[in-house]
């Protein structure tokens, strides 16, 4: 059995699990391969591919060009950049893994605190010989607005309450009772954007959430308010956000996700003012990697034994070009095909 592990940016995959237990040939790829022809040329010999989140899309075309592929493992139990139905039709089993549910909320608060207390700017100044150039925003008594009160949003709300903030929340089907249970107040979208001092996005990416935060929503924000996005890049209109930052109509933004990933070297977001930028680190922790790759090894062993686990079927697929989220224009063929997980050891 030949196994390919993709997008191992930190060279951490082999040390994060017991791959030797599989008695297989394991090859890691640390560099991202965006071009389909190059990717297929590298992956054609492999029976098993382990994909890290949405770093490398697997469209119907790519799956069709990999005739030896039998098992595709994605870290996490959702991956909108894998056409699971096309894989199943080609005889390829797709499996997921558990995740690290606390990792993204932690990074969300790292970005919030870095923004409101100007940590990157003061770090740079002190290294240059300076001392105290900014005045931070205290959070106690301020208002936190959460767009999307799912598992991650609820954890963010709990920390907001611990800081003594008023917590507001909005999503399309959020009930007042569900919000109250999470320690938040359900409000309308306009009220959330106009009343909040910090707004953080935790919405699932789908055909209806692309551009959910656009020029209109950004225009409702206070000039002293901050926006944080650790969900998916296309949920926030990147051009509108950059325009708001350059015009100074919002105080700043913390971004962990982008329309195009990896973010190109000359991308204008890299030079946007009043920003704190991280390279999609929300799920990147030591515990998370051990869970991802440990479960991947379990998945491969179970598949080889004829008893696959954590099998994914009929999930949302977003048609993509070369890299996940390479701009809103590539989200042309979002199609819901239900949502289900089959096999033992199911996880969400």
C-alpha cells in the first residue's frame, strides 16, 4: 500500500502518529501543489491520500485522473473541497477524522487581544527602541458580536462572558432560547454589526454564506470596532474589507482565512493597514495534529481490514479551481447533496 500525505507544511505528519504500524510506503509532500496536472503526476501511483483540511481540493476531474486511488482521508469530518459523491462513484472511499474543538476559539481570542491591545505594533516598536505608542481598548463592558453561534461560536461566547463583555449573536435560524443557553442575546444582523465593538465570524461556508459580510455590513460597524474572521475567507467580502480598512471606517481586522490559500506573496491583504494576519492556524495545534493523523492511521488500517470507519457520504461540495477559496468567482457550483456520516466511531 502506498500512502501520500499532502500539504505537510510543518513536516509534522510522520511524528504525529504511528505510521509504521501500517506496514506501508508513506510519502509526505510539504509544499502545496496547486496545478492539477502537477498534482495528478505526483499522486497517480498512490492507493491512499491523506488531505489536510481544505488545503488541496479533490474535484471530480482530479479524482477521475487518479485511477489507483482507493481511499481518501480528510482531517476533520467536513471538507467542502472534496467531491465526495464523485469519489464514491469512482469507487473511492472518503473518511474523516476527529478534530481539536478548542483550537479555533483560542486563536480567535489571540487575534482579538492582539488587535485591541496593538500587540504586533508594540512588539515591533519596542524592538526598534520605542516605548508605549498606542492606547488599547479594554474589553470589560464592551460588546462582542458573534456571527454564527455553533460549537465554535459558543466557546467564543463563553470567553467573552468571562471577560465581562455583553455578548450578541446572529445567524439565520438562531432562536433566542439557543442564544441564551450559550450566554448570548439573539439580535438581528443589522443590530449586531452596528452595536458591537468586536465582531467575530464563525459561520459555515456554503453557497448562501459567500459574501455574508460585505460592504453593507462593514458600513454598519462603528469606526472603533474590530472584525475577526477565523471561519472561511469567502464569507467576508475581501475587497470590501480592504476598502473599509484603507478608508479607516473600521478600527482593524484579524484574519486567519483568505479567499485564496496559501496567500500569494504580493497579495494586497498582506499590506492592508490595521490588521493582524495569521496563515490559517485555527486548527493547527500539537493535540490537533496528533488527533488528525492518529485517526488517519486508524482509518487506513480499518479500510485495509475491510471495515472502514468515519466514512463520509453525500456532503456539501463547493466546486473549486486550484486552491481552496481562490476567490468568490470559483464558488460556481455549490450543490447540497444532503449530509451524512456512515460507519462506526462517528464524529462531528
